[in-house]
């Protein structure tokens, strides 16, 4: 499926903002992205499995609060940054 | 500079090579490299522009490996590693992280890595990291992967020492000042600033820990001398006389001479108009009786600026009996910055070079043990950490 990434993550993807990933859930998709782009998951998801405070993940433009979300191959996932101060 | 009696007794040999000053800032890392005379400096950077960098440390065991503790405003914490003095960088493949909490257990998340410490010389790939909130982590592969030090993070009293809801410091409670006894890699000290903080000691490689705070004030608590709850801003152990400990605390400047287990307040001999509050303390690399501090205004509402807007370093050369002001070259007025706890460092030359980075983004240096200061860099971002490192002997 298509995954669109925020600019702070481009150092992991060779500057590509739009990438492909696989997974039947959001958790699986992030694990797949971490295999393709090592280290990217921990910058987004903390060690307890929570989405970090200044990271926002949307599936088909709806913001997700956790990773236990079923995904279909046609879904569009956006990983965006929220405001974080100066 | 003439060697003191204790310096002669310890028989240490000064460094003579080029120096690197590693500057951690709110917006990235900068490296300054000197010539052998420390007269000419070249600024390189920023590395990791836009990252909040709390600490940059060169491994003194190989003089080539750099570790950088970084995060951005959006992304989680990580570490970057270079084995060629910053030409190329790789991210740690498993940065410091607390273990996954069991059901009903306190779930802790590393907000940022605050402090990095190379391990004992006999353990060449070992590093330690201290985090916010307070966690202790260890790497055994040069900083590529990290594991929690369970003896501390899961200590039966850990929840008492690191209460999540009580009195965090403004940027979060932190574990800092990770000190390793050069005689014994299993003998460790840490400092913590947070609700249940203070200095803690382990004699068994981090499996068990005990508070080491007797004699140290906590005047922000009902009991001014509690077992825990103190706020050591910066703790140092002398590398050649490792029974000598100093700390710049929220409540003064202290010294401890082991095996005694009681802190003696040596800052009361500072000028009353200046006081003995500050963040950093730096030791002479060869003389355990010489230490430098950078006082800040800790009166009334705690401005945490240079007292009166007149920045100065103070030095003691007799273990704290006397203090001397060293401000030649520093601004005489209207300088309302301070120096944070890891923002002052010393090289190993003779005379010792001192380096301090201000919250106003200036890097100052002295080639003569504080007698005169010159500004090496201006207009940097807010400086969070400064480490001087020897590139050769």
C-alpha cells in the first residue's frame, strides 16, 4: 500500500516521501517499514507501543490512536508531524 | 603552569596534541578542532541540524568513535555513531529503551537520552547512557545496541527514586553524571535530578544501588537532609584520585572523600554575593584539589542567569577552602546567560584548557586554567553540552 511520510523521516528513505509497505494491520505495516528502512519505527512508536506525542498517523485521512488497526492493500497511510514548538 | 603538590604526587602526564571540543546544542552538534597549541580553531557543523542534541562524546579509548544523543521535536530519541571523528555517521540499531511493561506495571518511555559515558578502559566496547525519565542503559558493542541496566531500572526501590509525578525538572527528570571508578569497572556512581533524586552508588556493576546523599541539603523539602530527593546538577569523580568526588548541587557545592560517605559543603566559602548555586563543575585532570564552577543566580525566583549579568568562573585550588573569581575576557556586564550542567569541560594540557558553552550560544575557552577567556564561537544555538577531548597525546 501507499505510505506518505513527513519530512523528518526522509533520511531513512533516501529522500523518498512516498513509499510502499505491506501489512494486514498498522502494526504490521510499521514493522514492514522498519525492515525496509531500519530504525524508522522507533522514531514513530515508543517502546510501549504508543504513537509518539508529535507523530500523527492517518489511514484514509482518519487519524489513528493506536496500531491495532486493520488495513487493506488499497488504503492510504500518511505519517505526519504535529506541531512541536520552536 | 607549576604543578601542585598533589599533581606531582599523582605523576600524571599532560596531553600535548590537538583538542576537539564537542558542542551539543538545541539545534544540532558542532565540532571544533584545534592545532596543538590550541590557538587556532576550526568549526565544523552543524551535524544533525534541527536535532536536539544533549551530549556529544568522544571515546577516549580509541579517540575516533563519537556518540551523539539526539532527538527531534517530532521523532523519538536515538543515538548516532561515527568511527571516523564525524566524517560518516550511522544510527544505533537499538537505541536505549525501557523494557516493555507487563500488565499493570509502570510503563516508561525514554523521552530523550541525556548523558553518555564511555565505559572502563578494560571494557573497550562498553558505554553507558542516562535518560529522561531516569533510566540507565548499557551498550557492549560500542553504542550500536543498548539494553536496560535492570539492576537500576527494575530496582525494588526504583519507583521511590524515580517517581513520575513528583517535581520533575523543567525538561524532565534526568539520570546524568554516570561515573566509573578507574580502579574497578564494577564501581559506579550516578546522579539524578527528579522527585527522588540524588547520588547513587553501585559496587557490583549496576546490580544493586544505594543512595549516597548524607550531608547534602535539599532545602526545597520539609526535611532538608533526606536520604533521597536531592538535586545534584553535576557530579564529578577525579580520574587520578577516584576517592575524590565533587558535586555542583541545586543547594551548593560539595566534596566527598571516600571511604567517607558524607558530603561536605565547600561552596559556603564562595563570596556571599555570588553564592554557590550553579549547574556545572569541572575538575583539573591531574590535581584533585582544583575545580571550577560557573555560578548562577539562585536567589528569590531563581533567575538562573549569571549573577548581576556578570558571568564568571570560580576556581578552588585547595579542595574548596578558597575560591577565586576568573572573569578576564568574559563580558563585564549585561550578559544574562548561564552554563548548563554538561556545558563546561577541561582538556588535559598544561596549563589546562577550559571550555564553556552558554545558553546564549557562545563558546568560550581559556588556555590558561581560567586566567583569561576568549570567545571561540558566537551565534550558535542554545548550548546544552560541551566536552573537550584529546585527539592525540
